[in-house]
C-alpha cells in the first residue's frame, strides 16, 4: 500500500517513513503543504498522513481541497491540538481519523491498517481467498497450511491483488500502489516481480494463480475462491 506523509518536522517525517517502509508500505514524504497537496492530487495514495500546521498551506485547507477534488485517499490528521473542537474541525474537513502528538508509532500503524481494510471493504485483518491466506501484519502468505516464501515486493503485489480481488488491476495500478515516487515508471520491474510471484504461487498451489487479462492487466483467478 502507498502512503504520503505531509509533515514539516523533518526528523519525525523521516522516522515515520523509515518505520512504515519496514512494515512494507511504499512511502513518499513532503515537508511543505502546497507540495504535499500537489502530490496527493496527482497520485492515488491509499493513505495520507497529514500534519495540521504546515508551511504554505495548513492541513485543514489541504484536506478540504482533496475532498473537493474527490480524492478518495484515507486521511489521518496529525496535530498537537487535542481539544474536542480541534478534532471535530479536522474530521469535519474530511479527515477519516485524527491522532494527537505525541503518539506511539504502533497506534499510527494500527490506525493506518484499519483504514486500509475499511477502504477495501475488508473487516478481517487477514485476507482470505479460498485456501489462500494473506496476513499484512506478519507479512506471511499461506496456501492450504503451506507458507509461500516471497520477497517483500512480491508480498506487496500479492496483498494488493488480494485486497482488489476479483478486480483486474493494471501495471500502472501496481506501480501506483506498491512502489514510491522514486520508481522508474518505464522499467519492466512490475513484470519481473509478477513473473517471479506467479512462479512461486504455482509451485505451491499447483496451477497458475495469476491471470493475465489481455489489454487490461492481471487478477487472482476465480478458482481460488471456489476451492
């Protein structure tokens, strides 16, 4: 899943980026309000972690702009203000959640993953499709009691395909949600990782789990659900 952190405290932003990247998120950072707003407008982030007090444009105005432009990203607002009126203002501006500084990283992690589940209509933290089970917390994929050994990026792709199941997702969708802004969009990195993921899944499941839909993209095959 892809996140944007808009936070002017540089050290805090770096710490959050490092911690969330270790958990498997693709993380972009902006330390300026207007720059962060522009990134959020042009990229399909799953989550925007938005500070309230920012240079150039504050978090409330950014949140209002994103919702006015029909941006679907879930927004967690960060602020040192903890009054009921401040929390209400943040939520009424379009934020999905509100976290007061200082906060524990584990609480932010839990809130992010809860919002991702909500956004994709998943009530259970573990994604289950037939005999395939994907746990975003432990980052383990299991098929019929057999663990599938995956690289971090392969797991990210499988998780994204699972939360979107049974939709068809394009190469651009995968780039948008699995890699951060430093990826070369003209490389064949997605196809390489998909080929490796497809091979590993087939070795465990016994048949090709990832379907290629000509001219559209990829999806997990319907046979998984029927098992």
